[in-house]
C-alpha cells in the first residue's frame, strides 16, 4: 500500500523474478496482461508520491477473481497512467472521444420521454460520471493532507454555483447515522467502501475525512467528493425525461469545469484514453446512464442476459453494485465507458430501454419476443 515508498525501495534489492507475484490461480485482467517481462520493465518506476507498479496491481493481486468479476488495477497518481498505457491491447481500443462540453444535444425526437410507456415507465433516471483533477493524487493513494486539500478545492468551486444548481455541502463526518442512512437509501450518498477490490486499493484510508455530498436544493444535481475519484457528478430525477436529465448534466458539468479552470485546475483527459480515472473500467467517458425500470417478465426470461449484451447494456439492483433486483425493478445502464462519446452512450441506453419495454409488453401478453431480438451493437 502506498503509505510511503520505503517498501518499494526495499523491493529493489531483490530480483524481479523473485518479486513477481504468483498469478497461477488468478482469473482477472491484470493477471492476463502482467507478464514477467512487463513487470521487470516497469517495477522500478514510481510517481512523485512514491506510487509504483506494485501499488497499481495490488487490487488484482489480492483479488484473484472469477469468470464474472475480473478486477484489474487502480491508478494512484497521474503519472501512473503512463505505466498502464502498456497494459491494454491497444489494437482493440478504437477511441472516438470528444470533450463533453463540445457535444451537441440531439434533437427532441432522439430522446423519447420513457415515462409515457404505460405502467412500464422509467421510475428514476440517473446520469453520473467520475472526474479526476490533473496533478492531484487519487483516493487510492491519498495521504490525509491530500484528501483535505482536494476536498477544500472542490468545495470552493462548487460554492460558486448559482441558479438552479445552487446548493449545499454535507460532510460525511458531521452526519448522524440516521441522516447518512437516509441519504444512502435515497441513492444520494455513497456508503463506506466495503468491497475487497476498493479496500485493497487503499480507497478507504482516512475515512470519512473530507468526504461528503453536495447537492442543489431540488436534489436533482449532486456531486460526491473524494469517493472513488475526486468528484462524481450526478444528474437524476424521477420519471423518464432523459433529455431533461442530460441537459442539466451538461450545463452543470460545464460550469463546474469552468470554475476549476478559473482556479488553474482541469480534469485529467487525453486523446488516447479519454478521461483518466482511478478505476480502468471507467476510462474513456467515465459516464454511466442508468434507468430504474420494472421488468417482472423479461427479468425472468432466459434470454434477458443475451438481450442486454447485444444492446451493450448491463443490469443491477437499484441498491447499487452487487445488489439484486427487488419487485422486478432493475437499474439498467450502459456497459461501455470507452470508445463512445457521452451522447452516443446516453442514446444507446434510451434506445435499449425502449426495446426492453416493448419486449416486456409482449411477454405480459404471453407472446414471443424472438422477432424483437436485437443484432449485436
């Protein structure tokens, strides 16, 4: 763990083959790409904060994974991104990224109001994405001073928001247990990290110092501070008007970015991987468009998983990652972050959910959905 670089300096006294982790029982992406030669090539590199390759791969080493969960590595500091460039097979990365504030909102007809679909309406719409500030250590490599400075910088910027985005910050440390649980139940607040993947990365260090939530008065625009990344920007509301959620999301994020730039800070982005974030699974846009939708029949259908895969969507319970659906209500979202623009990902979810609703109606009447099976996107 990156508390200091003393343990890494000690490792340099030993041969790379002696320090190379035993990955024979591992089934994750890190084990797939981390060869002895690559480990030897990168093990002596470190960032100004002392973060090394051994720190980057810690999550994957501690969590062997299985056929479903395939943990890899976390990036503790900006320069670590230069190390992880060498991990993916770049031949499969086809980037067509564009900055969010350069995107053009699609015309109204391209964003149908999903709430018009009878009792299969979308119950909650959520757009959220992670953001990392350039030249700032991420939570997986935080010292107490790092987390406090990043929190103060974020609050200074958010405090300048006005109009419909004007709001208030709620520090995690100052909340009562009841207040914290209520915000978690309302899907407004993150819980303390308990996942072995997150704990192995060091993300829970100095919890809950300088962690908290900022939201506007209507609770439709929220920002999580110092959770998995420096910021997690969220636009959400009940009903099915994705265009309204997306418009607020773009406006709020553009204002936040301009406020940080006014303080000589910017979000970490490059043309190769898009936005650089703590977890590689969020590289690219870092955007997740989620729809809470009731699918009691389709959710039990043997081809449900196949349909989602072809639509490039994923499902989970409304309680978050690793939760089961309750009452047939699923949280359906885009499976991709990399290789598509923000507009494309949102449109993919809107189009996909529209088809899921049509399938649910068929099954409700006892009819076949074979002719509705989509081609692979």
